[in-house]
C-alpha cells in the first residue's frame, strides 16, 4: 500500500521531469496539446480509481458474497482481496484513459488527404490498384504455370538500368 501511495505522491515530480526532457524537442504546435493531455489523463485516472473504489469493488465483493450455503460464511483472504482490488483499480484507470486516446487520435488525424504513410508507398499502392502491379513486382502477380519463366518482365528500375547500358 505504501508503494502505491509513494507512486501517487511522486507522480507530479516525475511527470515534471519527463516534461522537461521532452519539451525542447517539441514544436510549439505540439506543445499546446500538453495541457489538455495532462488534464484529461489526470481526470481519467482519478475517475477510474474512484469508480473502481466506490462502485466496482463493493459490487464485486457483494456478488462474490452471494455464493455459498447457509452453513458457509464468506471470508475472503486479505491477500486475494487486495490483489483483486489492485487489478480492478488498474483496469479501470486504463479503461478511463480511452477517451483521452480517442480525443488525441482525432486531433492528429491527417487533413486534406494527407497520410502518415510515406509518399512512395502511397504511389506504389495506387499503381498496384491500377493494374500495373505486374510491372512493379516483376510479373509475380500471375501464376508461374500460365507464363513462360523466361518471358517475365523486369521491374521498372531494372528496365531503366538495362536501357541506359545500351
């Protein structure tokens, strides 16, 4: 329990040190996301912990307490109960971070048709979709049994090199 308390108390200092390390490498446009990120993750952490402590854990223990006969009394071991409490707490804190992740992914979406993929990969994918895949892949799109192995076209870059040699 003291480990968790120490982590909670040290978190602001640790996060400040992480920010001091990362901030010089960020553009001003990227730095403006820092405050909303810290606020949303803090709210998600506190909300997930509160939900786990006040709603989920008591209802879980009440549910488990319903099992058994009248002659058997529900007496869970402290170690098992604390382990369940920690796992529920961590799980709810992670679940309550999902809105933050979705928010920042929506904010960082590509605009005006731009993608995060390299332009050469986009160009290659478009050429494959247009049916020029046989030239790009050296004829490996068609099955070997339908073509003579010596009649395969060379990839475009090799054809260019061969043309410059002659």
